[in-house]
């Protein structure tokens, strides 16, 4: 122990101590909090080694500071910053099963407001191990148990440490490329980069990519639109002549069902229906319900879902489009299209603060005339959750604004109560509904908040019927993304009545409801495969607004010409015939894995993959390069966001003035 104490009191010993401790913390995160899917001796060996190269490199920078008063603070500072990066990724991963990108970090201030309840729920007791070493070392330094070594190492020794770090990293990269060829070229595989090269390397790699995107925007030209337009034109699905224009002139009411998944529909728990009203709506003859409809969100989650629905373009492969690019991007979004083509008034009703996901800026760019956020409602006391006004109160308290909107209107309701961590006050729970016992409190609570959401929607529909708005409106309901992530495999298996789940099961678990309800509609359950990217052209065609001239990557769900391919944001996909998820291939109809691919199957799958890759890449090109600023479409004027002001004090007065 004395020898160890003497060694730690040297600069090299102190450096070695911090490197070993941080390496141990990283491995602790790998095996405790992250699900990296390591298989075989090689991958586990890489996993054990990959934190060392970058840790040695970063921590070794302190050796270039000769004075002890600089060496020790720099080394501790690097350790603390790296720990902060590691821990933020741990928290982020627990909710999103993903890693924080530069875009996520730079947009964090726009997302952080309103996240406090979720953040607390995402902490674990073992999180103390991420910070304990730093606290102990600082205390030992304060009481001079660890002394500053005044003897500086030479620049030759410092360079030697840097060289060793680069060699370790180089060997790590070489072995990783052998086991996973073109690792850094696979832009959708964030987990693979962390698994093979570590969190620091992923962050640096993502920083380079982010700068590349910024350069793309600066260098983007009008000519790049030609390839995009050629692709969207060639994949345009002409409308179903029987359905085109059947909702012409009607109000459009979009109800955003937070974290609501398709498996909840018609599900019984302890003999009780979880969502009895939505079940009745799903089976109604006046509802078109799609049972093979998937969410397609990325890291932007709810904001991605909104973008998909409003613009028929994908969210970003990394980060949130709303938070990072939404303030400045040019959109051809539903509010502006419907206003300019058919005189629609547009509004959003949401019980959270306006800046959450940067909505107060993005909605203006989309052409939303009104945004009724938390400042318009009484959110005091227990009326609100961590994410805003409770759903029943949102629907009830929004009526005074809704009734003053000029018709026809296009409005969107964003519910929040069914949001992770699925907390609900006892006064809001149904005493006659009993949650299941899946072994996970979070999952069990999900059914309780989903039941509450169902009741809230029922109350709103009762109002629409009594007010007469139901007769004048088309009502669209959709689930924005999963509520139970892939991390809860055991609970998912229990829900599905299986011992374990495959990647096919997880792919099908990404289904969310999509329903179109309208009085007089001859509906039914439609088995068409589609996703959120397809909603805008579907609504446009129902309203009799031709969508063929817009740059949209979706296809009308009711068209007989659609290709029934559903791209996921990470490059996986589902089609009517085959499914690709997590690197595995399956027959979509049966869920059986494709173990030996025939030449014909490979040709079909390669064709689908080419479509998916091109679809995502061209959408990224449009978004990252802000290419729509170059697109001049006859009959469509680019939105001037300065035309809109969201002010709780003036909006109702302005609405009444327009009404008069």
C-alpha cells in the first residue's frame, strides 16, 4: 500500500489511477446501462479495450503542462468532463435506447425544459459509482493524502504517451474494421460505433459529421433539387378516385396520442379493456383504421413524428430537426398548404411550454397561425404533469379557443399524460381499472396512463358530437412513437405472451395506431403497410388538394398504387413481403427468419433496401441543405415566420376580432 501510495503521488501514477478508474466506469456503463449486443470473443475483447485508446489520448494531454498547478487541474477537468459525457449518455440511453449526438447536445436547452420529472425517474441507485471516484479523489487531494508532484515529465515522455494512445486506438480500429467492415461508413449504426470504438470516438465522429452537414447547407445549390424531385415524382402514388376529395371543406382535427402503440388496441388486462373508447372507434364503420402502420421517428421522437406528419419528410438521422434546424429551415407543411390552397385556419393545442422542442419557432416556419401552449391554461397545482397540462384538462380548456377559430380549420392536439415515466395522480386513475403485473413498474404504469388517455379522448369526442363539430370535421388519430422501448424485452415478451422476443417481434412492436374518422365515411380496417411519412399526402387527397407538385416522400395510404414499403430512420424497414430489423431478415406475413436467401429474394430485398436508403438520403439532403428554399412552386408562397406572434394575452382577443 505504501508503494501504491508513493506511485499515486507521482504524475504518472496519478494519471494511471484516473485512467484505470474512468476505464472501469466506462465498462460498468457498457455492461450495466448500455445494451451493445456484443457477441463472441472478438467483440467482447474490443469492448474491453475500446475505452483505453481515447482515454489515454485525452488524459495524456495533461502531460504537456509542466507546472503542477496546471497539470492536476487539467487532468481532473478532463476526467470530470468525460464523466459528464458518459453519464449524460447513460441517462439519455435509458429513455431513448440511443446515444447523444452533437445535435442532441446543442439542442438540449430547447428540450430540457419540462424534462425534470423524466430525468429523476431515469436515475438509478448505482449511478453513485459514476461519481464516487471523483469525490473521493478530490477529498484526498484536499486533505493532502494525494500530493502534487512538482517534477514535470519531459515532452518526449508526453509524446510517448500520445503515441501509445494512438497505437492502441489504431489497433482497436483495425480489429473493429475486420469484424465489422465499413464501420464508419454506416451512418445509421450509432450503437456499432460505440460498441467497437467507444463513446469518445463516437462523439468525435459525430462532431465531424455535424460540421459536414453545416458545410452541406452552405454549399447546397438549386440543382440538387432536380434529383430529389425526380425521385419523388417517380414514386408518387396517384389518389384513389373513390376517396379523392370526400372530405373537401371539412375541418381537420389531428389528435396526437403520446407514446401510444398499436398493441393496446383491443387489449384486455385482467379481463378489462385498456382503451375501450379507442377500440370502439377503431372498429367503427365510420373509421378507416390501419393495423400495419408504423412510427418512423429517430432521436427527435415526438418532434420527429410531427415533422413526418406535417411535411412528409423524415427527421434527422441524429438529433432533432425541430431543435437544431427548425428555427431556420424552409418547410412546405400542412398548415401553410391547407391555408394557401383551401383557406384553412391553423392552430396547435399543447399544454407544455412553447419552447419545448423549439416549437415556438418551428410552428411559425410551418405556417401555424396560432399556438396555444401552457401559457394559455391554468397549469397550477396538480393540473399538470412534468410534460404539461393533463390531457382531460387540455381538451376541456382549449374549447374557448377552438370555438373562435374560423372554419375550416386544421388543428392539432398534442397529449402528454401518457409520457414516460407514466406517472398519474391517484385522483386521475380509474378505480375500476387494474394494471397488469409485468415485472416492470414503468411498463405497468403505461397501461394506467393509456387508459386515462382513452378516457380523455372519449370526453373530447362527446364534446365534438354535442357541438356539431363532428359533422363538419375529419378526425385523425395517431400514435407518435413507442411507449415501451426495446430495453424492456422481458416485459414485451410477457405482453405478447411469449417466452422471448425476436427482432421481428420488436419490428412489429413499432406499430402505432392511425385512424381517420368522419361521419358518413365507409371505413373499415385496412391492412396496408405504411407509416407517418404517408399521412400528409393521404389527408391532402381526402381534402381534394392535389399533392403531386410538392416534394413529399410519403404516399397516399388509400392509393392502390403505393409500394407498401416502410423505412425506419435507422435504415431498417418493413414491407408487405419482407422485414429487416436489427440486421436480421424475416418473412413479414409469418415472422419466420430468412436463413438462406435465394437469388430471387436477394434481388427483391436489395431493391427494397436501395429504395429505403435513397428515400432517407434524399430526405436528409433536402433537410440538411435546406433545399426547399430554392423550390419555387406555383400557387405556394414560402412562409414568412414574422407574420405570426403567439401571445397568450392577445390571441383570444384577436380571434374574437376576426370572428366579428
